[in-house]
């Protein structure tokens, strides 16, 4: 149980295009979903926290107009990288917190590798 | 702000024990976690410990917490080649609701056959 999927697993796009990444909780309802960015040989950096039906809360330094997050249901959140540039190339990981479960346990998706040419 | 530090690399021989260390700065940390990340994959929660515990054991994994020194360790007994991965230490406070989880940089464990 508590499986989180991401789609696509990898994407290559041209500079200036927008890319949408989906994060789904497959067998549970996620109260909250999180989006992280991971650079090579570095830790995960929390980008934003999204609650179903409300606006995402962005971490300091993360451009909300650049990284659009939509959390339309308890099982789906999307991250759209708008007008992508090479510096946006990274590994993007989402996680989901189980509704009604105590504590902070998060279940992570397998990640999406974005390469912007 | 919160900070979690780990060494970058650890190499052990198959069958030996591995000990991965972590220090954190947030004195209000309530949950402390160990995650495993295999190449190209997301993070898998291995175990976690509450700050009111000193030790937690789960099969080959032993977590030790020294709250006074803000030091957390993960011991893997009888390390196998399948244990080769990056291990992240993480912490979060909890005060009536969700709080941000802060991750360390990750320790790459290399198991030599």
C-alpha cells in the first residue's frame, strides 16, 4: 500500500516550452502533496506544499509563476514547469502524506528527470 | 534554520556492519527518519524514530538517537550488495500539524562484494 506514481519518468524538452509532471497516490487519499527538486549529489529541496483544493505554499526562493502546482483531487497533483530553461534541468520528486495518518510519514514517487536543451 | 548533516560516502565489505551517522540542529525535532534512494528512483522510508526514544530496531536496521548531542545513526547489520544506495537522514518537528521535513545531503553507501 501507499504507492505514489509519477509521470513521465523522464522528459527532454526544448528551451522555452512548458512541461507538466503528474503525481498520483494510487491506493490512498493524500491530504497533502509535496514537490521536491534534487540536484546531482545534493539533497532534496522542498519546492512547495500543496493541499487538495487550495493554493500551493511555495518555499522561499521558488518562483510560483515558474512552477505551477495544481492539486485538483486527493489523488493527483501536477507540477508545470513553464518556459523551461536549461537551469531547470533536475530530478523532480513528489511525495504524498496519507490522510488521517498521524505523524509526518511521506511516501515518495519514483521521480521525474527533466532535461531542458 | 534547521540543518541536517551527514558524511558523503561510506564503503564497507559485504557481510560487515555499516554505520551511517547524522547530526541535526533543530532542538524541537520530533521525528527523525532514514530514507533509502536507489539510483534513478525516489525515496523509500526505511525507518523513523520519535525523539523520546533512544533506540529502535527493525530486522537488520538499528537506529540510535542521542538527543543531547543531536546525533542519529543507522546501523545495517550483515550489509548486502543490495544495500548499496544513498541514505538520507531527515528530521521534522511536529506541533499540532504538519511541519516541514528537512533532509540531509545523503550518504552514499558502497558495498564491496
